[in-house]
């Protein structure tokens, strides 16, 4: 018995098991420590990636809102930017989600697959332009500012924030909108054809200003001008065009302005609330666009601010674009500015009418110019002057062209995540 006990005490068979358990325990501990470290680093990497993804999205949203400003302008008292734009907004002055989506590739960047939110806010820069602190962003002051360019300096603060998988970044920048001039040919009248029913010994079209190109029509008539002509129908013997020889037949069949300029003017009107699908009751405005209709304006038409009758004022002429349809002026109203009829259907690309698209009746007068594309005609039936060329109507016609960040105003608003 004693020999058996002594033999068991001297045997070392169990040492291997102890060593093995000890080693496994140490390896398990090291493995768990490594796993914890890797998990921590992975989480940090994920947070950094998501933080960067939200930054990239916020920058894309800021650029998209700046693009809207560059196309639609800086808004106005009647059409101002909403309190907030987001991914669900349908307001014309808000970025489109498809536009924002161009700033990232959702199919390869999984961070944008779920939980993606963004918003923008547009406010005026409330500090006077002469102040040295114009470019300083103060959240409290800017939040209380107008939702449009109230101080008319063509600059607005834009803030854009984005949240990606719970990570939020916010950027702000002062955006300046640069207008681009749109140049129209300096004709008192440019149309497919022109005629008057007035037989009086008087000036119907006054193109005597030195900067005027006179009257041009696209039709031809070897016997015109004469009162019975369907191409250039007025009586030159009665001084109805001044100067008598300032006319041209066979004008090329080209639009008065480029398609992109027309689109820019349409966008500008949309941004200022003066784009109409049908005839508005008030055609006053810097740039007014009407899609279609048979629009007629007389003495009951509202006058522009500071004027006694329609339309616009001699010191502030306007541009009225009738895309497809007809315009009639009667009574004794005077339109100060430029009438432009593209006379083309957006859906078919063909001309809307070869008939009369602009008519003057009564003692109405267009003081500026009338430009009609394609075969559309003008009929002058006013008992006095129908068109008086005014060079002021052809200058200062602008559309929003580009928008960019004012130097040293871009910054990130600090966040806590």
C-alpha cells in the first residue's frame, strides 16, 4: 500500500494536462484581448467612415442648393425660400433628391443605403454690405433673417446638414449669385409678318432712335411695303414707319435668343414667382413668362408700383414672354419693356401659330420692342402710335447664371458626434 502511494506521488503524467490548461487559458485571454482591440478599431473605423460619409453628403446637399440659387435666383418677398428643405420637399426652390444623389454612388457606398437624411436652410445675410463682418456666420442672427435676398446684394447664407447612420455633419457658406445678361436684337419689331388696319397719316412704328434696327419680317413681298400686303402691310406714303426706309424683309428664320437663354429666363421667372401656366391678371414684372393662352390687357389691368396704369414704368421696363399663345393690348394702356413671343411648343418643337400673336388696339402702345419668332404676325390697330422703340427695354435683362461660395465663408458647424 505504501509502495503504491509513493509511486503515485512520484509519477508526472498530470503535469501535461496542467500545462495544457494553462496555455489554453493564456491563449484564450490573448485572443479575447486581440478580438476586443480589433472590435474597437473596427468600430472607430466605422464611425470615421460614417462621419466622412455624412460630411460628403452635406457637401453635396450644399452644392445642390447653390445650383438651385444659380438657376432660380435669390427669391423675393412674394416667393421666398421655405423654412427648410429636405429629402421630401417638392418646393421649386429646394434641391431635388435626384440632384443630391449625383454627389455619391449609392450602389457601392452602403452607408447611404439606410438612415440617410438631409436638409438645407437659406437665409439672407442680415449685415449691411459695407460692414466688415458681412461674411461672419452667426447662427442666431442668420436664423432670424429673411428667407430671400432682402438687402438685394445677391448673397444668401446656405446651411446644409446631413445624417448618415446616426452621424450628422453641418456645413454653412455664403453663396453669391452672379447674373448673366441676355441680349435681344434691337428691333422695334421683329416678326413673321406685320400689318396695320390704320389708314391715318401718322407714325405707327417709331424706330427713329439711332440704336434701333427698325422693322424686320421673315416673309417676302416684292411689292411691299403697302397697306394691302399680307407681309409688310402699312402705307409708306403716310409716314407710318419712321424712318421710312428702316425695314427688312426675308429675315432669317432664327430665334431671337438661344434656347439656353430662354430656359434661364424661365427659371428666373419661376424663382421670382412670375412664371404662369395661363394668363395672369398682372403682367408687370422684370421677367414675366406665360406658357400659353389668349391674354388680353386693358385699362382694368393692375398698374405697377408707383404707376397710374399698366404696364411697368419708363424707368423700370420689363420683359414679358408669351411662350405659346397670343397677346392683345387695348384701351389706353402702355407697356414699357420688351414683348417676346418664342411661338414654339415645348412638347412638339413646332411653331404654335402662323397667325396674329400680338395685337394693339384702342390707343395702346408698346414702348420698347416686339419680337416674335417663326411665322407669327403682329397686327397694329391702335389709333395712335403702336410701337415706340426704347433702347432702355433692351438693357439690364438678366437671368441667374452661376452661384459660388464667397471666399472664406465656408465652414463646418461643430457637432457632438
